[in-house]
């Protein structure tokens, strides 16, 4: 029996943590100028350490604008343990005591191989085999290996911080499981087709917006995180609007809170507003 | 293939930020009178600076009445960066430490060109072309250019603070994507017709209520912000009631919190209740 | 074209504000007895001033029992500005610093003329005219004038505080706009019929429960407020249960939080528990 | 016209208040031992006074286990005013300042006479009369009188604190009014049948779990409160599971938060954890 | 009459409590080093006592990573009273005053005997008997006894802390009761089949992920808790994704918040970040 609604194969790369904070300004103002400056310098050193850790990945501060928070820290690391270490490194900083967490999101970079999985499932059906049999598994291993080493998948699993795209937009999302709008009850072929169209929308923004997709099933109540980097924040509005008219989003997507801001150097980030 | 459910073309103008605060009255009362007066004067200076910035746009304080907050600050600016600067300018004021944020909304003024987009799509279909082909793009560019320079679109993208309409009502909203009530699954022609009827309701209030529509897709969890300015607050009730019976609202709209108040001069706004 | 789902004509009277507070008992206990007594007397004077203002309307304290709050203040005023003044008058009282707002509701007394509107719409149809044409407008003006000056509408728009009914129950509500349960998609005749039946339930409680209906569309996220005054609080349970079986409520109503208590003289209200 | 969906007759007894608190442990620890002991003794006296008031009813402390709160106080009183007095008596205790309210629920004990109402409605129909006519009213009065004085209804309206059942489970619930799952659109006969089956489940737990049903329509956002007393807390799981498979619950019930704990003597309750 | 939608027989073992806390870092930093060390040692002793109590069960600290909390304490005990004692033992520790509870979940280990119940119901039907008759009851008692003493059920009811699987993922869940997606309206045979398929997914992760299922009906608003232990946190994502495509989850499951972390020795857990 070939399960029809099986999940797509996925590749995972770095673990990701998005931390959003608000500043306790009254407490901050209670410090005298030298104390405050010293604490800022300390935090600046911590952010510099975290920016490009030996084990890989990176951390970057994003100053939020008009959002429910004041500052977002985005961390990518090869392991969950390394993420935990980054989190604890920050927690040791006295200035971080004045940053109250308003949201956090744990996930891992993900490349969904919808097309390959759908193709292999179709092949299996045509040759009278099943998803997961030896032929399938062998073909899959080859395709996955090829995919993983491709440049575009590497960029999705180990995304660089794009210096020339300073604006950032982050939001979590899930797929619906309602009667009549149940993503998880669609066949893989249907999901593959919808994701293909969805991807086409994103490609129209190549060079203008970089998307980082992170998977959060089993890690968070939301299923995915979307982190957009852009040259012009208006492109976030254009891109997300275009996608909302996609069937994949129009029928099946639920969205959480949106956080918008701009990456800033550590020395600017620590000068809390 | 002509996508049926594609979004309307839109024009954008100023970025907008609505900040809603409650006053920490106990902390305020702890100040002695001269200190309080000094801090009020400081904040007054800041509000005056922000009221008509060199780069364009404006900021205005709204004293809320019977709302979940005490004070709303509305900012319009040509860029997201300028909004961020306004936000940080305020955060530097000690009196702002006593204003706890209860809500904030980031968006950008928007003119939805439903009618033009629907017209061009229809033209494309009749001539056997597609949405987005060269003929379409050229016609679109002409129409958009004409629209953008028209007086009524200019007013929508760069709305003045209407001095003769001191009452303000702000609320966020979204369009539904439920089974049987999915705005994003309607054809552009259907959406265009519904928005036309919706617009007719608004026009009946011309001279009594000024509407500022700001788009927030990609910037906030809600999709639009509506800021109404009126001579008589009862007109807010009449207008919103009329619209709720519109099919566009009756079937497809979701509304968030409502904030109602009155614009006040900076020197009055800083005398926190 | 006669719009089928147009709203009923409504009459409005006083603006209304319901403020619900919890007491910070620890802060209250920190005052010594003379200070506390002085502050209570101050607040008592304020409540007395607000009780029957020169411009009309009234304010009354309600001590809540078993509710999410400790004290509810209900204000009626001829204008939104007068409501704002009442709110600021209270905010100047030091004892009010110890009352944390847990809920507030802004609305305006409303008499929905469903029956008249439905009748006039039917007349228009029969004579081949339209809702809003000259004949309709003239007839409407006459009927509205007659209604407004009638004693029972005056009582709905300018409700007295019924001294002999000390128990109070307040809750906000809205009408649904779901698929299959969409109040705003019913014809006016259907809504008129449902509201008539709904009103009959209320009439059975005449002399036992006084209902004050206030409209909040355009002012609050909820669409109406219901304030009940009764001789016996058990009648609130009976009345609201009977109404819940009404089609207007059973199919179309959504309810918010309920606040129940008893009006008390100002001197008792200020002795915070 | 016999209304089909009319409510069942109900009998009411004591008013009930469930108060749930969390302890501010840091503040508690700041007291020195003698002060803390004195405050505990004071509160102990208050709880003893409230335990069996002259006017009837009772109050009992429940130490919560693994719940969103630390302590639940359950009060039953003949009048709403007496409940309010109990509430204020507690509020005067300094130790209560350290108990932050996390939930409260106001209701009144209720015996729903589904079976009798359905029977009388059927009788009325058969004799060509209507619900509420003279014959119906007379028969109803007789039946209600007989019911009210029966021992099992007396126990439902004036429930004792069952000393041999120390475990307590409290949760609020409502009946749905959704399309396809609308309790309030069922006929009385249907509701009567469903409640009969529902009651049968409860009876299987006689001697193991005592149920106290309190009605909250018109008093709270939830429509009923369920307070279970048991010898073994595992029976709460068994009973509620069995009921969830009942059609009355499976299709029509919504549940709120659950609070589980154990009654303790006043002297133990005041030793806050 | 054989009830079709009756619940499956279940076996229960240890009561379980999941406590999730955030650290008040500013208060923690206010302690001088010796005080902090002393309090840490005290808490360490408490955690050691709780780790393997005489009456059975265990307690273990989990350091959360990227979650809404900082620390999770998981307790298993033979009785509800013993859970309460564990909770109060912790509450006596001064360092626990600095840990604000953000979530708690009370449940009891559960083995759902879907297959056996379905089998016995089928047998009863075939022999013309009913669920619950003498033959059924006897057969059930035998089967339940055999199941309870089996090694795999013992592991489910009295789960060990798997030392070689340090990563932990906890989330609550419920089954839906919506129109068209109502788990409680399925026949036992249907539920049995769905749970069988669901279980097969879990088995594919044997040796990689250990699942502990705890039942919470009658104890919490959510119906079940799932606690996963794993060697590699990526397996949480894989497992939960696979299950989400199961019909049991895709159609019928609702999920709450997810908490992810790693078990740490007591001496490490008390060094709060």
C-alpha cells in the first residue's frame, strides 16, 4: 500500500533561533552614563563573539521598527546545543536583563524536496513498486545527495547574512488542517504542484528579496518560519501579497505575528532606544 | 495561463506607524511638579519636532477616549528608516518611559487599483493576451502613472492631517480565507466589483469622514489599517455600520481592536491624564 | 436597485463608557489610615460631581461580585468629549492610581428602528420606489421624529439609573458573520422579525429587568453592549437563558465577558475591598 | 404557536463563587516568621468564619495540584449579596494581598428539569394546548414543587461538602451554537434525551464522584460550572472521558480550564506553599 | 443497545507534572555570589531528593533551548498527593521564587487499549451480547491483566528516564470535535484502526525516540501530553512531521505549545542562565 499523503523528503541544515525583545527603558535610564556605556561595551563584545562562531553559523541583531518588540536577535548554528550555548552566553550579559523576551522561535533550515519525492513516488507507482522500497530508497539517496551538494540547496541550508539586503521581515506560519482546507490531506502530487507555483512567485523577487525557510514541526507550535531579507522593505509587502493569492497560501496558510526591522552593527544594536 | 486570482496593482506612499500607550499614573504622580513640568516641556518639544519633519510626512497625538489605551501617536513618513528615527526620538524622552505600549501597527498608505487592474485583465483576455505581457505592462505603466499623479490618489498616498476633523478612529482589518468566505479565491473582477460598492459607501460620507487606508501585508499580522477622521464621532458608527452590511465586509472582513479619540495640540497631549 | 441587506435606521442618545477595575490591595494597605481616608473622601467628591453633571447624563459606581474586576464605573454623557472629561476627572484622583483597568467599553445608546425600516422598505417596493428615494426619506423623517419624541424611545436613549433595581449585569456582544450564520446577510425583513421575537422575550421581564442597549460599531471590537438592571440577580440568568434560545441569539450572537454586581453609594464604593 | 426550542425549567439554590489564586512566594518570604504566622492565624480565623456561615452555605479551601493556580476557594451562599460579603471579608485579610487572582467563576446551583419540561410540553401538544397556558402552568407548578422538595434535588441545590471525597476538579463549560452543532437549535425533546443519557454516565459513578452543577448564563461568559468531588482523582479522568463520548459532549460541549486539587483544613490552607 | 462510540479501555500508571519556568535574571543578579551559590546548592539538594523518591517515580530537570521558558521540571509519581508534595518541596526553595511559572500540565501515564476494546466489542456483537455484559467483563479483566503485566505496557505506565536520550520535546494535544472532524463521533473500530496506523509511525523511530503518552482528560484543558526523548533533536522534527500526515493527526489532532530542551544534571540545572 503506497501511502498517498506521505510527507516530502526534506533536507535540514543549521538550527535557527529568533529572539524578540522589548527594552525596559525606565530601568535603562536608571543607570548612570559610565555604567550604561560599560554594559553596552560588554554586550557588544558578546554580540561580536556570537557573530561568526568557530563551529559555523552566525548571529545578527535586527533593530525592529514599528513592531511589538524593539530588538530581534537571529542565530544560526550547526547544532541545537550550540544554539543553547549562544542563548546562555547572552543571558550572562547584565544588559540582557533589561530586554524582556516577547517572542522566540526555534526551527531548523529546511529544503523541502517536493518535486523529487513526487517524481520518485510516481516512478515507483509506474514500475509497480512502493514508496520506500529498495529501488525507491536507492534512487532517493542518489537524488538527495545530489541535491544536498548543489549550490542553491547549500544556500538554503546554510544561508549567509546578505549584507546588501539590510531590511528583515520574520513571521511564523502553518498549513491548515480544516475541513475543506486540509494541506495534510492533499496528495503529494497536489502539494508538489502548489509548492512549485508558490516557489515561482518567490523567484520573481530574486535579487530583491532573499527568503530563508526554516522548519519548526516538532519544535514549535507553528510549522515554519519565514525570514525575508530585502533591499527595500516595500518588496516585503509586494512579495507577501503576491503569495497570499497563491492557492498554497490563499487556501492553506495560517500566519502568525510579523516582525520588521533592519540589521545593524553590534555597536549600534547595544545602544538600546 | 492567465492567473485569475492575481492581486490588484497598488500604489504606495508614506509609511505609517500607529503607537498606542497607557499611562503609568502612579509613576507619574511620584514626580514633583517642577520635574513633571520639565519632562512635559521636553516631550512637547519632541512632538513639535516630529509634527512636520523636513523629509515629509507628519506625526500627531490623539487623546483616546474610553479605549484600551490613553494616547495614540500617529506617524507618517516617506521611508521606513524615517519612521524608525521618529520612534527612537520619542524613546529618548524620559516621560515616554511612563507610557507602556499596548498596541502598535506598521503599514504604508495604499491605493488599490482594482478597477484598472480588472479592466486591463479584461482587455488582455479580449485581445488574446495575458496579464503581464508587453501590451499589458505598457498600458499598466501609463494608467499607473496617470493615477499616481491624480489629486485624489495623491491625497490617499500622502494624506494631510485634516484640522477640521478632530475625531479619530483607528482599527486594523483583514480579509477572510475561510471555506465559503475566501476573498483571495475570488476573481479580480469579483473583488473589483465588491470594492467599488464598498467605496460607494465611503463616498456618501465625503466631507464628514476622511478615510486613510494603509496596507500591512508583509508588515503586520493584520492586512490593512483604517484611520478615520471625522467632525462628529457618531459618523464613525454610521459609516462602519453601513460598511458592515456591504458584501465585502459582511462576508469577507475580520476586524481587530478599535481605538477612538481626538487630536490634541502637543502641549495638551503631554499633560497625561 | 434596492439593497436588500441595508442596515436598520437607528436613533442614538447618550455616549456610554463602562470602566472595569481591579484594586491593588497591597498598595492600598500601604497607606496609613488618615491618608487612605483622605483619598477616599477625595474620590467620593469626584464621584458625587460625576453622578449628575450639569450637561446631562450620569455616572454610577457598581461593586462587582465574583467577577474578573472589583469595581465598574458606568458613565452616560451627551457627547464623547464629556465622556473624556469624566475619564480625566477620575484619572486625577490619587486613589484611582490603585485601580488597574481590566476592561473598558465605549458605546452610545441606540434604538434600532428595525420595524419602521422594514415597513418603509416594503412600502417603497410596493409603490415601485427605492429605499432612500424622496418619498421614503420624507416618510422616514416623519416616523423617526415621532419615534424619537416617544416616551419609550426617550427612555432607551436617555436611560435613568433605576434606583429600585440595584443589581447590574453588563456584557458586550456581536452578531456573527459566519457561513450559514451571517446576520449581515439576512434581509432586513428577516432581521426585523428576529428582533421582534427577541424583544418579546425582554418584555416578559418588564418591571423586573431594565435593559439598556448601546451600540458600539465603529467604537469597539464588539458591536453592542447590554447593561441590565434588576431587582433580583436571578432574573439575569432567566432572561439571558430565555434569549439564548431565541433564533437571533441561538444562531447569530457572540457574547463577551460578563460583569455582575450591585450599585452602591459613592461613599461605599470608595471603600475599596 | 408552541416554541420548539424553549429552555427547560430550572430550579436554583445557592449562589456559588470559585476563586483561584497563585501565591506571590517572594513577597511571602519577605515576612519574618512571627509576622507570617500571625497573618496565617488571621486568615485561618477568617476561613473558619466563612466555613459555615449563619445564613447558610459554606466555604472551603482547595489546595490545587499541578494547576495554573495554587489555591481555590469555593463559596456557596443563599444570596449574591452574601457571596459579595464573603469576598470582601477575605479581601480584608493582609495575607490575601499575596494571592493574585488567576480565575474566578460566578454561578448558581441549578437543577435542569429537562424531563419534566419535555413531558409537559408533550402533554400540552396532545391536548391541543400550548407551553405556558393555564393547564401547563398549573401542572408545572405542582411538578416543580414536588421536585424542589425531593431529597435528590435538595442535594443538587444545597450540596454539602462531602468530607469523604477530598479530591476536587472544577471546570467551566458551554454548549455550542455552531452550524451543525447547535445545542440551542435542538428541540426540547432532543435535549431532554441527550441529557438523560448524559445523566446515566454520571450515575455510574455514584458513590465515587459527586457532581455539583452550577448555572452561569447571565453571570459569566461560560454557561455552566462543574465541580466534582471524588475519593480517587483517577475517577475524574474516567468520568470526564466517558462523558466526552456522550453525544451531548462529543457534539455540543466546549470546555474551559481544569483545576484539580484536594480540600484541606483551614490551618493547612493558610500555610501557603 | 451497544454504544458505538464508547471510549477504549485504558490503563493508568504514574501521575505526571510538567512545570515550565522562566528565570527572573535581574533578581538573580541582585544576589551576591556566596548567597547565590548557597541557594543553588539548596535547590540542588532538593532536586536530588526528588530525583528518585522512595515511593517511586522520578523527577528530572530539562534545560529548555529556544523555548518560551528556560527550565522544565518533569515529575512522575505513583499518586496525585505525591505530586503535590514534590511541588511543595520545590516551592520551599528560595531560588524557586525567581522562577516564574509559564506553563504547567497535569496528567497520568496512559496505555489506550484500543485494539483489545475493539476486539472484545466485536466478539460481543458476534455472540449477540453487549459491551459490558458478564462475558465481556470477564474477558476484559483477563486481557487487561495480561496487558498490564506485559513489559511494554509496564514501560508505558512507568517510563524510565532514558539516560542515552538526553533531548526532550513536550507538547499537549487534543482530538477535535468539529463537524466533519469529530474523533469522538467515530466508531471504536475506526479509532482503533487510526491509532494502529499512528502507532506504526512511532515504531519506525524505535531506538531513536522514546514516547511517553500521558492522559489529561478531567485534569487539564488539553486531553493528552506527549513527552519525547531522543538521541538527536532532528528526529523530533521527522517523527512529528510523519505523524502530522497520519489521518489521526491530519484530521483530528490539535496541538498546543512545544517545549524543547535537554536533560541536565541537577548541579547544572540550578545554575540558571
